[in-house]
C-alpha cells in the first residue's frame, strides 16, 4: 500500500517530469513552489540541498512557512495550476 504524503506525491511527480528533463530535486521544488519563491515576503527563504533531500525522502516535514503559504485557498489554486 502506498502512502499519500508529500514525499510520495512529489517523488511521483518528479519521476514523471524528470524522465525528459533530468531535473534535480532542488530544481523540481523551485518549480513546484514557484509562486511561493516569487512572493516578495519569502525572498529570504532558501532551499538547502540536504533539507530538500529529506523532504523528498519523507525524513523531514516540509517547511512550515511553505505549508502556511499554501494553506490559503488562493495559493492552493496557484499550486494546483502549477502542478497542472
């Protein structure tokens, strides 16, 4: 049985995308969270490669700052559009 968490979903998405793009994990998350990263209030946020790896493998929870940003309905729509 597969789990439905950030790690499993993001890995599934990355595997689908990276087949043609050979995208690294940080590049993938920068694309996935593009709206978050482009928001001026988050200009001081950076993704550490080690932390990104732990997010992708499920060893660490996604940043509360990212979770809080995408908990707003308008930002959920942006994320859905990005994923689409």
